[in-house]
């Protein structure tokens, strides 16, 4: 049983699965990214290319949200059908990578803040992230319903202790916030995307190392909570001094990534850290139960 689990879980970035699985997952992620890029081009998301990547800031924000949700769920089903043998969450990982295309088509946070004079812009960003978080939770529910293998995994995960789930989520959120405070030193698009991905990866890997749960939900939701906290803190601060908003400046690292950044590369990085930590756990168990480890060392 342990040997089968060791073959199914990743060890590091370049040995996630066997070669065939790596190629398959990479192709599906590329297709998802291109599909969302095409979606953004056809529906003008963002309306001004390279400027504003906030969905609620678009002229047709309700329609853009619905189209984004529909394409995300469609790609989730497509990716899950092709990658269900790789990992149960591989479809969600690919769909989140695809969602990052909409963010890369837009500009940094300063482009979203410019032109606003009231601090409620941060509440709008929190609302957008909450809507995207709901979409991800719906996607996770869909995965549990469409896959027998996924359903078996989630039913087994129900035996995880509830206290450990909350503890793992708390560790994930704390480490994600801490890494973002260090890494998100500007709102440059490439920097915030890398910061969100790395912070989520570190948080999930460390949290799962401490609490080796069998469900991934409490790990990939950490970046979403971190983003909501960042926007609320930025809103409270901007109420006292809103002068920086019209010129597009925020002094809070957690408020520099956009909601699409948190909802795309956040869960993707956390899932990668969760997979890697799972492999490490299995490797340690195999080492502990190996015949060589069970034999006592002879004295010279």
C-alpha cells in the first residue's frame, strides 16, 4: 500500500509523477492557459489590455464573472477527465493555472487603484476574491461528485481529526502571510505572481509536513484567506489616509496581488506543496518500514 502511494505522490518540482504524467499535466495546463487567454481576448477581459485585471472593474463585470466561472468549470471537467489518473486534484490545478492567464493580461494593482478616491475599492477587491473563492469551492464539490476515485479519497479524508484540519489551515495561512510580507515588495505583475505561488507552496508544504491530512481543502484555501485579510487591512488603513489610492500606491504587501492572482496561482502553488509533502511522508514511512531499517546495527 505504501509503495503504491509512493509511486503516486510527487517528490519535487521535476519528479512530480512519471514522465508520461508530467507531460500530460503540462499539456493540459498549457491548454487551459491558452483557453483563458483566448477567452480574455474574445470578451475583452480586461477591457483595456495590460491595464486593469480586476473582474469587478470591467464595464460588464457581471457577465465577465459568469463567463469566467463557466469556462473555469468547463476546463475543470476537461482537465479532470484527462488527468484523473495523475492526481485527484490535477484538474483543479490545471484550471487554476489557466485562470492566471486573465491576470497576466492585465496590469498590476496600481492600475486598479488609479482613478479611485475612496477606500471602498479594497472592499470591492475582497468581494471579488470571495466570489472567486466560492467558484473554487464549487469546483471542489464538482470533483467530489464526478470521480469515484476522488469520492473514495474524500470519504477517507473524513476520518482526519477536525482539530488537525483547523491547525493545518492556521499554519498554512500564517506561513503564506509571512512569505508574502517578505516577497511582495512591489506590485509588479511578475513579482506578485511569483510571491503568491511561492508563499502558497511553502505554506502548504510546511503545514502538511506538520499535519499529514488526506484532504487538500484546508491547504489550498489558505491563500484565499490571506488575500481577504490583506484587503480588509488595506481598507482599514486607507480610511485613515486615502491620499495614496488615486496614485495607485498601497503600502500593504498582502493587498498588492489582485484577486485573480490569489485565486489562480495561490491554490496551484498550495496543491504543489501538498503533493510534494505527501511524497516526503510516504518516503519516510517506506524508509522506516524497510527491512534494512528494521534490522539492528551490529556492533564492531
